[in-house]
């Protein structure tokens, strides 16, 4: 059975081939993203495997379906890049990897907070140039700082656990309360209260119409002066222009991004030596108090190995007609797929 793998990197190939040792899949590896122009490459492949920046919109899915694809296997958790209604209409089953390693993303989130706080990115460069001055490198103790966690699912809960270990106070916002987070002493509040009282705000909710540009000018205006904002979830949770204005005015004191709204033109590629055209992104890179990583929060050996194994298990289950717990259906969307939910937030 042939599986077309889009946006293939060396590590995807390596870990999928390892996971395939006891299976019989024939992979067709493609470097480009899946989109309406490249979908034809998958002709004759019943399964198509994609990642975060592939575009499975209605037109792309129509081309896939017309050429024999009936299964779309995401090797990631988020599925904001798939038109689920179109997939259902075309009888394309969509599966994902919901929890390959929430630790990997949570730990990267903490790495970003600590790096920005203690200015490790600046210290690294200074020391290499023989500059041992501490001017401008002062940080703050994490103990007793208030951290607002938006989205308390699998990743949000681990971030909360680690921060609890630092002695932070936790505020949380989610459309559902997570008892594990409440057990850590976190207080669920509405967004305005979280914005107004958090020294650090970390985003861990999915991207969907309700959360698109959740962090906009209005939200930033409600935040504490000098707030630290961290986004390791999805780029479009943040309006990058509004955040840039917040950085220029000093309202935002630190910004850590592992994701960016227009990242599909940039991330995962070596663009050194080319002229980057995205002025909004380039402006962000000019601030000394901004740390950007190129969607690498998931990138641990454990996570990439889990992704490959779960992806092949998902494909096998769907092919064998066994019910696949990782199937993503058009309705009722994200909330029903959240394993940690308990009672709705009032
Ligand atoms: P999850 O489904 O376990 O948790 C998401 C939480 O967000 C749930 O508790 C859900 O109730 C909540 N939520 C839903 N709608 C909300 C809203 N409107 N406002 C606030 N909260 C809302 O997902 P997870 O595994 O914790 O992953 C979180 C996000 O992290 C994913 O959606 C994905 O976009 C992102 N992610 C990023 C990377 C990376 O490498 N940077 C890797 C994996 C996942």
C-alpha cells in the first residue's frame, strides 16, 4: 500500500522507515508541501501523510480524492490546516497524532520562558565575543510570579506542573476545566482577569475560528505592562502586527514564539542566503527581547519516533476497518477530542 508523504525532511524519512520495519508500506517521499498544485503527486496513493504547514483545503482534497486517496494521515496534533467538512464530503478519513509527546512542547515552552527571563540568548553571544558585562542581563525569580495558561489540555497541564515546581502562581483559561490543573492550585478565570494579572502568558489552545488572533490589540491593552508572552501553539493565535506595536511601546516585555502565522513560507527550510520578504517577521527578529524558534517545540527524538509509529498505526487501523481513536471528524470539532476535559467553565 502506497503512502505519499509530503513536506518530507531527512528525519521524517528516517523515523517512518524505522517504524515501517515490521510493516509493508511503500512510501513516496515528496519534499514540497501538499497544496492544490502538488496534490497530483499523490496520484495512485490511497494514503497521504502531511504535516503542520501542508494545505488540505477543499480544492486540494478534491484532487486527492479524484486520484484515489481515501486517507489523510496527519503526523501532528493540530488539524487547523484540513478542511474537515470537505474531507467528510469526499469520504477521506482524517487521522492525527494527538499526543506524541506533550512533554516536548511543554519543556520547550519552559526553555523559552527561562531563556527570555535570564537573557541566555544575549549572554551566549556576549561571552563568545569576550564581553562579560552583565548590563542588561538582569532577570527575575520565577517564584511567586503569576503565569496565565490559555488552554489546559495535554501540553498546558505539563507546563502548569513544571511552573508549579518553580513556585509560580497559576491562572488558567479554557472552555473546559481540567481537574489536574485545578489540583495544582491553578485558578480558572475569564480571559480579561488572566490578561490583567499575569506576568507571563503562555498559549496552549488550538487554532480555530474562536481563537484566531486571540492575542490582538484589545487583549494586549488589558495585559500588565512588561508582560511576557509565549506562543508554542499555532501562529495565528497572535496578531503579529499588534504584538509588534506592543513590543515597540514596551507593553510587551518579552516575546517567545515557536510558531508564526505565515510560517509556511519560512519554517523548516534553510533560507540563509536568500532575501526574506516577510517584513512583519523580520521586524520581530530585530527586538532583543524576542526569541523565535522555527516550530521546533515538538522536535525531540522521543516525539518524532512516536509520531512515526502512531501515524503508521493510524493508517493500519483505518485500512483494516478497525475504529481508530485518532480519527478527526468534522463535528463536533476540537472539544470532543480533548481527553482531559471535565466540566465546562462557567
Ligand atoms: P489538547 O487538545 O490536549 O488541549 C487543548 C486545550 O485547549 C483543551 O483543553 C481545550 O479545551 C482548550 N481549548 C479549546 N478551545 C479553546 C478556547 N477557545 N480557548 C481556550 N482554550 C481552548 O491539545 P495539546 O496537545 O495540549 O496541544 C495544544 C496545541 O499545541 C495544539 O492545538 C497545537 O496547535 C499545538 N502544538 C504545537 C506544537 C509545536 O511543535 N509547537 C506541537 C504540538 C502541538
